[in-house]
């Protein structure tokens, strides 16, 4: 478990939350871990080596807003 904190105010926590979810799900951060019975490990060194995008703050907010709307729509669809 890692605690990530922003060091600058021009970083949207929501944007980076969605980016990390994509890293795990889409980019296969834990590729090959699905056959194990233990909890996968993400070392501090590996986490620090990630190349994380840093678009302008307003773009981060727009992206997070769109992804949030999509997530809500999917959740509503799942309920019906």
C-alpha cells in the first residue's frame, strides 16, 4: 500500500486516480499476477519509475469530469 500526495496545486487528484486505475486495468500493471494466490506487490521503486502524464490542470479536470460521467452512467446501467 502506498500513500500518494500531491506536491503541487496544479495536479488534479481525480485525474491521477483515473490514471492509476487505467494503469492497473488497461496497461496491465500487474500483468501475470492473476494466477497467483497472494496479493500483488507494487514496490516503491517501480511506482517511482512510472511515466505519469502531466497535462495542464484544466485539461486534467476536464478529463476527470468526463471519466466521472462515464463511470456514473456505467453504474446506472448496471443497476437497471
